[in-house]
C-alpha cells in the first residue's frame, strides 16, 4: 500500500515507539492530529494507514518526536494545525459549505465487505495461528472457520468496533481448542522449520501454556497494548502482565539472546514470514461457510423430524390405561403339606391279592350276607 504524502511513514512499531518516547498518550496524539483515539491505535497496529492531510500531519508529528525535544514544539504545532485543517475541511465538506462536488461512493455489498476484510486480515492471521499451534493445516483451518463464523454472523461483525479483532479472537479460540489432540491427523507431527533458530523458537513457544502463548503473541507479535491484550484474552490487566512476564522468561531461558523484547518481536516476525502459508480465496471460504450452515440446518431439521416421529409412535402404541404388573409368587408358611398314603401292611397286601384272584377267576361276585 503506497503513501499519499511526500514524507514516508515509519513502520507501525516505530510509530508506537516514537509516541512513547515523546511521552504522549494515544489520546494526546489523537487530539493533536484531530482524529479519534481508535484511529491512532489502528495506525500504530498497522491495521489501517493514513492518507492525505492526515498522513502529512502524522508524518510531521512523528518527525518531531524523532528529532528531539528542541524541534518537537514547532513540529507539533504544525502537525496540530494540519490536523485541525483536515478536521475543518472534512467538517466544511460535510456541512455543504465547500463548492467542490464530492464523488459519490457506492456502498459495498456484504460479500464485498467480507472479501475486503478477508484479504486484509487472513494472510497475517494464518501466520499467527501457525505460531500458536506449530501446524500449517490447522492454522489455515482455524482462519477459515473463523471467517465462516464471521460470515454467518456478518450483521453483528459488520457493526463491531474492531472486526479484525473479532475474527482474530475466533481464530485463536479454534486453534487452541484442546479437542484437536484427539484427531487422527495429530498423531503425525508436521515437518519443523528449516532454520535451526526458527525451530528452537517455535519449540519454545509450543512449550508455553496456551494462555501465556496467546498473550505473548498478541503483545509482542501483533502489537496490542496491555489493556487490549487483557480484553481479548478475557483476563485482568495484572494477570495478563504476569502471563507476559512468565512467557518472556520461559522463552529467554531456552534462547538467552531473546531476552530483549525488541529482538523477540523481530524473531517472531521473521519466523512467521519465512513459512509460506497461503489462505484460501474469500469466495471459497464464503461458499464453504454457506454449505456448512446448510448441512447443519438440514441435520437439525432431520433430527427434529425423527424426534417428532418417535414421540408420535410412542403415543400411538402406548396403553391407554394402567395395567399393574403380576407380582411374583410367594411361599405361604404355616400350612402343613398334603398327606400321601403310606405303605400297606402284610394283611392288607394279602387281602388285595385275594381280591384280585377272586375277581379274575370267574363271574362270581362277592355279595355281603346278612347275619
């Protein structure tokens, strides 16, 4: 991206360093330039670049801070006047007092706005996700899933104060999910970086706990300040400062020459830039998100229909009245067992044999006689 001013602007990290060296806060610098504090924050993080009179005023202010305290007052006054002139010109044009006709800008469609955000943020996010996980495919997948989620919630993301930060937080959450360890692809490690120093730095990063690793990357890699890092990691500012301190100490214990934060930032930038990590096209990401949303919608509808059918079948086949179950049999105590005939005596056996012989020998019958 080219600058429209004659004086080139330093890199975003140098802009922030010069402002702090001049003992200026972001609010004070914004007041001198006639812009908002969020605009200065975006310039220092590299998310946006000033143009026109804002770029000239910002370049003059940074030049005054770089020259020293002798010339800072005059340059600051010129930068402040340029900032006021830029604000006044924008106010006049908005009020209609300027006779110059402004070219009409066509509003962007949601797809065009999404593609612009993806083209601006996706390449850097893939490199950051690689530093978080050490896996190239997981880094690409995390960024694609984050942008697919952003496309599904685009009305919410489009009006967010920091859409890039919204997508970055979603990509970091997916990249650091503990469920990835159960995937079959995690059984096979990916090849490490070719350079030995990059391998050592990546190994030191991966030994850090995920909250410490994320804090270190946001502060030293992305360039956020401490309150912004604490807000994005959902932690308090003291806890974020402790995480950052412990993360730096752990990295310095593995690589003593990275004890300087400036050197650590440079090594992180070099490690992320050496890996050739390319993101997918924005149209493919949007279509993939739409297909994924349709799949889960159809799955939810199918599950709901199945649940309704099972409920209807249960109501159809269920009994209409209560039928108590038959209790199991129980032994009744106190009743004597049924008596059986005992063995016959000798006289009874003789009588039975005699009766059998008499009845078989002829048609005679025993008739009792009266006495």
